[in-house]
């Protein structure tokens, strides 16, 4: 027989978890959730009521920087700039040893803490500081300059005393810090001023000595400028030198420009730069004569007396102009030489004056340096005197304290710790979250089959039926049992899945023991029989037979006796209370016949049973542990895999399916068994609707009518199944 191949199922289109899937997990794992929830809540409640009580008390301080009420003499920087780190710094100061050590000493906390903790010795100040720093909390009040000091203690009075003492210790610290800072500053300024005054006195004496020895003039001694008698002469000569250099530069430029010109251009340049009345008159006469000569030359010839006379006049004028130009150039040359000599003389005189002035300045330099030193010491001394005066006035008019206790601490009316309601509420929330988280974690670790989607995705096989939890034998429960409908659905799916009507032998296999295959095969055979089919159910689990227990009959003779030819078939088949269903027990299995199912006799028996009955059902052992199940799956026409809900890992179920297909068995599909419909609403639409429908039908039965009690559906006791030999 060729192995039957089940067509692959299409992949699930709904890969994401729905909200109902989460709700299903919570319902299934509700015992774990409830256990964790109760454990956390009970533990939290017990711990809360065991914890020691503590009272809280708060003192409020208004804290500002140390500033005077008014600014004396117009000094100071005006209003203060907001400092975001000031209060944060003061928080740390309030919890420092400078503040808390005096509190410990004032309240005697060393003995109190050691007595509270039942110590054998009195605590040291450091040990008490560690406890007190944990019991004191400092914070800012709503973005103001007010600081709240909150203290915790087992008694209300002790908490108030600690908070008030901490506030008082901080106030005293700030006052001491302010006055100490002012006193230290005044001492420093006073000492520095004394040193400056001593240095000033010594410098003044040295200055007087230098004045006498150097014969310093009164004008210099009275604060005049340090200058010699030749200072004015140096200034005058410097100005003369500047003037002569400027004039000489201009003359040299003019002279160089004139020397580059000749003829008429030279005459024009001289007339433009150094004009004289005579030169201008001669040039004007020359211009008139040349104009007249041009007029005569047009009417008269060159030999005409008038023409010759005008040319003679022009020649004389040119001669006089040349003489005049030469004289001007000679004058310029003389002036240039004179200015050069004058410049040289001024430079020599200036140098002598500068040397004399430098000598005079060098003579008074020691006095000058000492005078500067005296002036510097006087200015420093005056500044220090003003600073001392300002500090004295500021200290006299400053605020008494920059720390003000706004609200002293008062004893609390009720303890603040432990917060019983809050702790229990948080414990309940934490327990619920922890329980739900643990439930989902366990669900994540659970790889067993949970849903139809798990079967179809992992096994690639259809689900033929969903069997509810706590199902008994349908022969006892009757055909109107709500459980019967689940098997009727299974029967319908089996008939539609087999395709070929000639396939009439069937076995039910499972991966492990206890998955309900025997009950499933028995109830399925019962449903077929109740629908009118001639059915034979064979207990072929030769190692651990169980069907005879369901039928409450002996297992002395059966299948093994027939296969070993010890009895005829008619002698081993027994009838049941259902006329159309017969039963064949397994019989006793001799140790020498362990492989009897894999024999020609077994195959012959299957063919013989098919000729006598419409359907033949074979019970089998778990396929993972015994080879008999694989043999049966290969010899019968059809096989159904039973998977118990949430029992074995998916890999084990997948291995069972692969073993059926490996031996050539035709696997019709999978039956999900032992489903708790009341807890897992996922399966309600597979079985729950029928239960509701039939329960309503039973309730609507006319008064006085009883349920049928005949063999076709009567609810009988377990021992009431009538099984007799068939022949």
C-alpha cells in the first residue's frame, strides 16, 4: 500500500495574537495568577503590619543669600541675580556633619538610637549621623525659597524635636558664617592697611631726602611735570625743523621739475611756479610783437624795414626773457642751498638741546620713581580705608539673619509609615502583574498543542474533531449526550475525508500514553453503530488492552487466539447492547508471539472483517513506544491521530504523524482530545453550542416524560452493557 499523502494546508493568515488569545491564556492559567496574586498580597500585608511605625514632622525655613538691607555709599551690585544652584547647595549643607553633629549632641541621639536598636553599647556620633541623615529629608517647597525639613521618628514628639533642632542648627550656622566672614574680612583689611601705611611713611621720608639731595624745583616737588629748561627750545626747534623740511622738499620737487624742461616749456613753467612782474611783462610784449610780425609778413616782404624792425624787437625780448629765466633759476638754486644749510644747523642745535634735556631728566629720575611709588601707596591706602568703612557700616545695617524659620515643626497626629493602604494596593497590583507575567512565561515555555492553529501549522494536517473534557463511553451516556455530538462531527468529517468508500478499516494512534485513543475509537465506533452501520471494534493493543474494561467483560479469548488458530472467528467475537456493533477483545498474548500483528494471519483477518462489517475499528498502543501501532497503521485503510490538549510537546506529535506516513499509513487527520470548553472559549464554537442546545431540549421535555432507557440510548450503569458471544 502506497503511503497516503495529506495535502498541505494553506498557512494561517492570522499570525498575530488577538486580544481573545491573551484572555484565553489568562483564563487557562488563572490558578497560577490567583496563587501568585494571593501570595504577593498576603506577603505585602504581613510585612506592612510587621514594619515599625514612624511619625513625620516638618519645619519650614525661608532661606536667602546674605545681603544688607540697604547699600551704603551707593556701593554694591544692586539686586541679586537668581542662582539656580543656591538652594540645591543648601540642601547638601543641611544634611552635612556641620549641621547634624550639633543636633545629635543637643538631643542625645547617640543613646536614643542605640536604645531603639537594642545595641549593647552607645552609638558613636558617626553611627548616629548615618541614621539621622536617612531619617531627615530636605526639599524645596513649590519653586520658592522655602526649604522643608522633614524628620521621621517612632514618636511624634521626637520627630518634631529633630526637625526643629536641625532648623535651629542651620540658622545658627548661617549667622556664625556671616559674622565670621565679616570679621575675617575686616581683620585682613586692617592688617593690610597697617602694612601699607608703614610702607607709605618710609617712602615719604625717602622722597624728602631725594628732593633735598637733587635740588628738585618746587614746581616738580608740588606735582608739576618733570621737564628741564630746554624743553621749550626743543619743542621750538622741532617745529622749525619740520617747517624747513617741508619747504625744502617742496623746493627740490619744483627745481627738479624745471630742470627737465627746455625753451618755451621752461618759460611757461617758471612763469607758473615763480612768476615775476618783469617776466610777465616781457612775455606779454613778446606775444604782442609776434602777433604784429605775423600781420606784417602777410602784407610786406621780409626785407621791408618795418618787418626787420619788429624782428629786432622780438630778438631783444627773447634775450631779456632768457636772462630773466636764468636769474630765476639761479635764485632758486641759491634758495635751495640756503635752506639745506639752515636745516643742517637746526638739526645740530636740536641734538644739543635733546642731550641737555636727557641729562636733566636723568638727574631727577630717582625722585620721579619714588614719587610714583608714594602716589600708588596713597591710593591703595585710601581704597582700603573706604573698604573698611563700608564693611563696618554694612555689618551694622545688615539683616540679623538670612534664614527665617517660617513654620516650626509640630508633632504629627498619625503615623505616616508604613502606608498600609498604599502598600497593600501596590502589592495587589504587583501580584497581579507578576501572576499574569508568570502565566504568559509558562505559556511561552509550554510547547504542547493548544489550538487548532497549532495542529494545522505544526502537523500540516486537518483537525477532524474536538473532543471535550471528561467524556465517558457513549454506550453509558446515551445518544442524546452532549458529548455524542462531538463524535458525530468526527464521524461526518471522517466519512468526507476518506474519499474512497472502499476504505472501511480504521485505527486511532497517539504519540504517548494516556491521550484518550481507546475512548476515542470506542465512542467513534459507537456513533457509527448508532447510525446503522455494521461495526466491529477490535482491541488490538495486545500489550495493554483496555477496551474489555470499558465493556466490563473478560479478556480470556480474543484476537490473539484467532490469529494463533486456537479459536475460530465466530468463537472470539462478542455482541454488545447495540445490535449493529460487535466487539473482539485482544486475548492473552503469549511471549513467543510478540510480532503477531505483522503476519499474514492478521492481514487475512482484516480482509475477513471487511467482508463481514461495514466498518472495522482497531485500537492500538502508543506509536512512539511500540511497533504494533506502526504495523496497524500500515495494514488498515485509515488512521486518525489523537492529540491530548496541552499534554505532550508538538515535536512528539509531529514525530507520531511522520511515523504513520513513513510506514505508508493514510492519515486522515487529527482529533484534539480532552478540551476544557468551560475554560477555553476558543473551542466554544466547535462544541459549546451543541451543549447549550441539547440542555435546553432536555429542559423543554414535557412533564412526566422520562429519558429513554432502552439499549439504543438509555443511560445505563457501567455494568449494564450487555456483551454476549455472537455465535
